[in-house]
């Protein structure tokens, strides 16, 4: 029973970590790869 609880806690932590950390690098990567266009040249467009 304690093993299942530990596995569930680790899985939940991994999902939360991926959800919190996985999205901003994708946005930053897209901003770095694609040059800012006329619609995305303002600093307000880059906030998460």
C-alpha cells in the first residue's frame, strides 16, 4: 500500500513538473526559431 502511494506521488510530481516546465521552453523555442512578425513584435505578445 505504501509502495502504491509512493508511485502515485512520484507520478503526480512528474506530471506537475512536466506541465509547469514543459510549456515555457516550447514558447521560448518557438520565439527563438521563428523571427517575430509584425503581429508578434510587441513585448506584450511574449508573456506566458
